[in-house]
């Protein structure tokens, strides 16, 4: 009887365990595509993985990234699926407050629900770290009301680049959120999508569009070397934040996704 019960349990449980592992493995890849590690880990000061506290210095002040480990009190361990999706796509926290766009929910807005739930499953499979979030140090005029107004205006005025329905566009614009650094912003911090991926001087982020001033004259092999190894055509290598992007994200992309990303970057600009 005990043997029968064990066999019955295995018959029911093993497919569930296998399915859970498949979702978590998918979530790990989404996590790499989105480069969650570099932003949510205080690498410079030896912080715990994904426990937040990394300082992001901007012209509007210093933002500190939050703890996204599954700790129930200081991380996201108590979040429901719906709350996780709302945070990623609308920039609204479980308590109803609005996130500043230093968290790239403007880009993540187009993530598929399947990818978001896989990402959540992976994050919840990781060790929980007890570390309270740091308060942002921002200019006096930045508040929840002004942030809500900014989000309203951004939704009203923002445009999307061409080719948005392709896998390559999903990788570059959504998961990779390359626009956040490589597309210039106006005085209010809104992305100037008419200059999609054409560089952001304030961040020292170069033009990576298909124009001659960008990567238009690069070969596919040179673009592959950039994504895989951080190598530039002149023999130099990327450093600082882009070096982290390569180390923790693009070097982990599978071959097909890398080809799709390069194919999208090749699209001509109007």
C-alpha cells in the first residue's frame, strides 16, 4: 500500500516539479536578458545579490535600487503575481505609490505575461536577503504628484520605434531596455523616440542605431563581438556600465536571440 502511494505521488508530483523547473529556467534567462543583476546589486560595495542599494546618480538626484530578493519584509516575497506585473508594466508598487522611471517600467510595459511570471518564479527561487531599501536623494520638486503628472504626459506624448513586433525589437526595446541609456531624453526626462538609439550625451552612451554615425558600418561579426565579449571594432573594449551589460546580460544571450537583436539594429532609420 505504501509503495502504491509512493508511486502515485511520483506520478502526480514529477510532472509538476518538471514544469516548475522549466518555468524557473525560463525565468533565469529572462533575468539575464533584462540584466536585473547589475542594477539591483551594489556590486561596487560588495552588496548581496539583488538586495538593492546601488546608487544611480542622475541630474535629478540619486536613486537607490530596491531589494528584489524574495524576503517577505524587505524584498518582494509577499508580492502576488498581479502586483509583480503591475510594478513591471505600470510602475506602481503594491502600496499604490508610483516608481520613478529609473526603474525601466516604460520599457517593460510590453513584456509578455508569460515572461513576467517566469521571471517572478526565478526570483522567488533565490535566497531571501534581509536588507531595507534606501531612500532616494532627489531634487525638491520631485514628488508623487509630479511623478504622476510625468507619467500621464509620457503616456500621452510617447511614441514607439518601428519594427516593434519582432523578436529583435522585444529584446532591444523591452527586455534589454537599451533605449533607457542609448536614446536621448528631453528636459523633462522623456525619451525622444524620434532619435531612437542615437545616443545620450548626458550618459556618455553612444549612438548604436543603423546610421553611419552609429553601428551602420559595423559588420555582423563586429556586433556579435560587442554583445558577446564587449569588443569594439578599433580593438578596445567597453567598460563601466556597458561592461556590466555585457558581463551579466548580452554575453548570456543565445545565438538565435543575438541574431534577431542584430537584425533589428540593422533596420534603416527614416
